[in-house]
């Protein structure tokens, strides 16, 4: 059971990571002058959309969190709307935090906001897919030893990795190297993306490594 | 015999030793430039023309060549950037000067100033032709008379009459050199007009007179405009036009007199340094180092076409050129080259003579400063050029006057120029000569202190926070004596074999032996500490609990942040933008605290029962805390807090939400503060609130509001301390009084637009204490480190940076009628380090109020504070030693080193204060 689930997790994660690589390569075939650094904003949009579509699809197909009871259509719609609102709020929250970290308030709002959207895609969207709009569950998962399945474990790792990646990505900004990737927010968004991909790959391995110690309480 | 030492005392002692080490290192790193002999002593005769080879013929031209110009007027415009004259601004606002540059009889150059681009070192460079050492910046304010050989002194000795109007730095540098002078002070930075009118008002009178040879004018207005409003302000244009009119007046007056006399006159226009995009100066950006240099004289050829590429010369070149122009010997410390076009109208023989004099002086300077001067490429080139010069003179004296002579002369000229360039560059390099031995001794002390502090971490942070220092174990005393002997032997060997001058060797023997004993004592301390640790590790571990306790996120962040910051000191960009590092760290710290608070509060809800006990403890501690210190800045709401604690409403009530929101409020405060002063280099041109605040009358109103508010709080505290005077609270009252006093003092010293920094500082401290540290119950070490981080961030919030230019010297004049050295230094240091100081004192207040919870809190705090300061200093010293030939060593790393050194001295004082408080406390506990 556990092995099979782990394999599914691995497949899903590799698919996500692969899709990000594809977003960097494929659009160049259709769009003139596309490159991750040159037309960074376009890439940010494409990457966010692809990752979110893929995540939602995977969530629907694999159903990592078995819904406890069948819900009515109106219930589903309200859940969906709630999810949308949560996602939007998390974008705003990330935007605010980035500005608090020192991003310019008025100039390059688009860049900052798209970076916030990317971060939300890597973090909040996954939470929403897995846990639904349930703040209590979120707090449980992100407190220590709160994970109840390998999916939640993987969620913990990828989320932390993406945020850490974004955090580390800010380091080269003050250097005076004058490289194209030092422009705001390229280094940060690349850092977050690499962090996310690293998280996706690390998560199954880490779970496999520590499978003896991981005992999940049943709900 | 054993000495019991509290950890605070240990830390203070260590820091004192470290301060000594840093002082030694600084003295070695910034050697006072010992160049040529002082002027007047053994004045060498000017070199004769090189003797032609072969017997018989000898040149009889041994005297100094006669002056080329009858009168010289130097117009120095402070902070005149090259594009103010040669760029679009010049074309627009300086029509006369532009016309002279493009069509008149003039030569224009871009003169490159060496950093530090501050007025006094630049004046020295212009007049002596040498590059003043970096340490000159530090004594910039208190400029003593220039002792080394210089142009003004030479001119006076030659009987020239010099008149000076302008910046009174000149009057201090050259006392009694001017027959007439009127100094204006650069102290009133907001004065744009009077300061220049005071110079110009003398012009009409002086230009009519004939009783002077050298007129120097130093205009300060442009610099003031730059400091206050930046280079793009609308005020710059009219000021440039005013300068243009001054130049026109002088030039026309000089031309009108030309007919009467035989020799032409010379007008020199230059800037001492440029101006960055924000209007400040001191660094090494292109805007700051590039200044125009204009020679205008009817002796020059008329320029026909418009200006093409401008030639880049060194600022130091002016001294030798002027010396030749005035018929004076070139000053001995000069490293500049003669600017050849200026003397280009003279005959070949004279030109060669000038270059030979310049080269002779440079090679003499090289001989005096380098033992192996003969191997220097420049010296060899000069010798070759001198030989061909001799040959040329032989041909010349033989009466050969053909084309060949001219061509040969041109060849010699080229050889000379090449030699001069090489000589100059190798001499300029020598300015950065390090006294490695002193540096090493300083580094050893600092590193030993750091090691000792590291090794004593477990003991110092134990609950007792005491050491038992064995004073006379026989083994270590033997080792101690052996080490002393060995070090003294090394000292003797190094000092006797050293070729260059060494500060540590020049100290008295007793001092040197004392330092050696200190080093060996520290070494023995380290060894004994290592021995004890090994001994302990052999024993079975008694307390596995301590090691198994896992690290929280905040701990990881604190450790990573400290290490990351220290490592970032290795890159010049990170030093320039160090404020970004600290802002980044405290932001992350706030978010981590927020997460901790969330966990604390929400998990509380989930498992009320389990955490009920901790909650209870929490209340108890708060109750104790508020009891033991009746007086507090936040005393106003103490009653509310007490009520909340008693009725167990604390966590569920509104305080919980305030507590959760406080990290965010702090984050917002920090974001506002960070845009108050754009510091650093890369983003310094961004608009900041500070400018907005200084613009209108808002400024004045802000001052009143903030000062009144702070005065009100202070009085309230003092009154409270009078009303409730319980025995235990006397000390904390005193502490809070000190704290409020310091707050008031910094309010007085800060620039008006920086007062929000102070207000937010108080706000953040209050919120941190009340809503974050109390509920989360961090230990003293963690709180100390967080305080240190915030202190560092506030250092930059104030608008400081790691460059010299941002030191606000005007703070040193508050309440003083004139410059008094000691108070001015004290006030400036206080105003600069107000952020870290206020946080440190607040830490002391907080920790001593926490004494009831942890009796060793103050000792722990002191120890951690010392450790936090020692790590960056020690690592930075090693880094700087390694990077001493880095391109940015003078512009980036050296100022940072000065800042770090100063910070160590201040931290040592703080730690002494901590220890004194701690001692009091321990006495009270015993008594």
C-alpha cells in the first residue's frame, strides 16, 4: 500500500518537475524571442498556469485525500469559490511580504505580483488541492509532526523548499555583477522554481529513506 | 589561588583585549604615510641639467628655470563634477567658460581624484602632489597644518605673495602662508549664497591690485547645494552661472593687464572632487572622482575646432605643473607628472629640463621609500632617458639646430613621459604599504579572544554563569614563560630584520613585552579551556538532555544569519549593501517569530489541557516581571497587563491578537524606515522619504511633535519612579532613566527627518518586549542576538552606510559654539551608533527586569553580545588582510574596517556597563 502510494507520489512529482522544464523550453517554439530571462514575465505566467493546471488535474485523478462524504453540487461550488478566494488572498499576502522585504512599492508592481502568484502556485495551490480550504488542517500539517500521509509530508517539503529557494534567490541581488538574471524578480523566481523542483525530487526520496520512522496516525 | 569570574566580567575583559588587538591592527593597516624628509630639512638643490657625455662641454644651466606665468589664479569650485563644465549643463549654464574651452586659449582635462573624495585630502593632493593616506579622512575635521613640502610653502619661501579667499580648511592647512585671507566655514550646509558672496566680494578690489602673485579662491556653494538637494536640483544651474560670471570677470581682468607685463597670466579652474547622483561624495564612483581641470592663458595656442576627446590626468599632476609654471622647485612628496601641453609653448630645451626635474624628484622619492629602487622599471627608464637627454644637450651645445635635433628631442620627451608615468604609478602603489607585523599581532590577539569566547560558551551560558580561573597551575605557568620568551625572541628577530618601518617595533620594550604576555596568557587560557573540555568529554555525559533538545526554527535562523552575515563581509558589494543584509535578516526573524507566535497560540487552542500548565507559568512570570520592575516605559498599560494576567483572559483576549499582529506591525515599521534613508551604493539614487521630509516646513513641525512626545514620556517615567520607589526597583529605575536620557540625547542629535527612526525604535522595542518575548519566553542568549540584529538594522535605518560620507558630523556641533575636539568626537560617535547603543541599553533594561526568572540573564546577555561582536570583527580582520590588494580596498573595505573597529570600542564600553550592572545585582543578592 505504502510502496504503491510512494510510487504514485514519485510519478506525480516527476511530472510536475518535468512540466516546469518544458515551460522553459516549449514556448520558444511558438513565441518569437521567448527566453526565460528575456521575457521573464511571460514565462512566469506560463509556468504558473501550467503548474496549477497540472496540480489540479493530478489532484482530481489521484485523489490523494479521499473525501469523507459525497457533497452536493452547491457545496462543491462554494468550496471551489472559497479555494479561489484563498488563492487570491495568498497572492496578496505574498505580495505584501515581498514588499515588506524591500521590493519597490510602486515601480514594477507587475513583476512583484507575478512572483507572488508563482510562489502561491508552488505553495498555496498545493495546499488547497490536498487539504481544501481548511485552515485548521493547514495549521496541523505545518506544525511539527503534523503530517498524516506521505502526500502531506511531500507537501511540507516542497512548500518549505520553494519558500527557502525564493529566500536564497534574493542573495545575489546586491552584487554588482550586472548580470541579466540579477534583475528583479528573476533571481528570486528562479530560486523559488529551483527550490520547488528540488523539493519535488527530494520529497519521495526523503520519505523512502525515512519510511521506517514515519508512522502516520490514522484520522 | 583561584579567581571566580562572572561571565559578564569575562566578556568585558575579553572585549578590552580585543579592542587593543583591533587598535594595533588598525595602526598597522593605516600607516601614517612616512614619506620624504620634512620640508626645510636638508633642502636639496634643484637638479642641474644632465651632463652631456664626454669631457669639455658642460651645461651651465643649474638654476631653477624662470616662471612661465606672471600671475596665477586658482579657482577651486567644491564638488565641481566634470559634466558640470564639459557636459550639457556646462553648455547651458556656463556659456563663457564653454566658449573659452572650445575657441579660446585653453587646455582642458578631466582630473581624476583618488578616493577618499573628501575636501581636505583633495586639497592636500592638489597642493603637495602626493596621495594622502586614508587616515587623513579621520582627521578631516580637525585639520592640522600641513607639515610636508607643498606648493604654497614653496611659493611663500620664494617670496611670492599669496591671497586666499574661501573654505577655511586652507587657512588651517597653511597657517601664516597667505598675505591676505578670508576663510568661510563649510559648517552651515544649508547656506548656498552667503558662503560664495563672501569670496566674490573681494574680487573686484583684488583684481585691480598688483601686489600679489598667486590668488586662490575656493567656492563652497555648489558642494552645499549638492549635499542638500543633489546634482539635478534646479539650484545647480544658477550656481554654475554665478561661477561662470566669476570666471569671466577674472579672465577679462587678467587679459586687460596682459599688455603691460612681459609674462602672461594663468587661470586654473578645478574641482576638488565630484558629486554622486545623490549629491554626496567620499566614495570612488566615477561621478565622484572625475573633476574638470582647465588651464586658461594667453600663452597657449588658440583652439580651433570643438573639443574632442578629453584627456584624463591625475589630480596630483596639478602640483608639479603649477610648480614649474611659477618657477618653483617641485615639492618633494609629489607623485604627479607635469602636464606637458601647459608648458608646450616653451623651447625643447626648457621642456626637457622640466621633465628632467620632475623625473629626478620622483626617482629621489622612490629611492627614499624603496630599498630595491634600482630594480624598478620606472627608475631604469628614467636613467635611460636621462642619458639620451645628455646626448641631446651635447648636440644642442654644439650648435646643431637642424630638424634632427628636434626629432631627437621629441624622442627624449617621449622617453621621459613614459618613465614619469611608470614612476608615478609605482609610487602611488606604495601608498598602500602595510605594516604586516603589527597587523599580525593584532590579528593574533583578536583571534585568541574569539577562540576563548567560543570555548567558554557552554560554561558562560550555564545557569551559574561563573568561571573558576586557576591562576597558578604550575604546568601552564611554565608554558606561559616559555611562550613569552619565544614571542620576545620572535619580536627581536622581526624588528631587527625588518626593512620597512613598523609601528609595533617602535613601541617601547615594556609595552611590547606586555603585549607578548597578554598573547601568551590568552594562549594558556585557551589551552586550559581545551584541556577542560577534553577532560569533560572523557567523563560520561551527565546531561544528555541538553544535547538532545532540538533546535527551533528561530535558533537555526539565528545561527545561519550570523554565519551568513560574517561570510558576506568577504564581498565588496555585500559590504556596500550591508543594510540590505540586516533588513533581510530582521524581516525573516519577524516572520519566524510570527510563525512561532501562531504555533504558540493556535496549538494552545487545540490542546488546552496540555499547555494549560505552561500558560500558568507564563502568567506567573509576567506577574513577577511586572512586580519586580514597577517602572517601565510601558508602565502606562502595566495595570492592564496585571489585570489580564490575573483574570486569565490574556491569551484569549485582545492581547492575543495584538501579539499575533505585532510582528506584522514591526515589519511595516521596518519597511517604512527603510525607505526613509536610501543608503548604500546601488540603490542610493532612489527617492526616499527623508528628502520629502526635509523639503518643506513639515520638517520643523515633525521636530516639535517628536521632541515634545519624547520629553513627555521621559518626564512621566521620572515622575513614576519618584512616586513608586520600592527597594528593588531603584536599579531598574536608574536604568530606565539612563535609557530615556540616551533617547532624548539622540533625539537632539539626529537630523530632523530621522526622528521617525527613533519613534519607531521605541515602538518596536515596546511591542517586542510586551507581546513577543514575554509570551514566547526565549532565553537570554536568543534575546540578546535578536537585539543585536535589530540594533544593526537600526544603524542603517538611521541612514548610515559603510562609507565614510554618511557620517553626520554636524551632530558633533550641536550645542557647541565652535569645534571642540573631545565632545565633538563623542557626540558624533554617539549619533552614528545611536541605533545599536539604544538597543543594547534596552536589552540591559529588559534583562535586568528578567533577573527574577533567570538570575544569570545579564551575564549571559553580556557574553552573547561580546561574542556577536567578536565574530564579525575577527573574521573581517582576517578577510581584509587577505584582500589587502583588492581593487576596492580603500573605497569599500577600509571604511568598513574603521566602522568595525569603532563598533568594537563602543561594544567594549557597553559590556563594561553590563558587567557593572551585573556586579551590583550579585552584591544585592548576597547582601
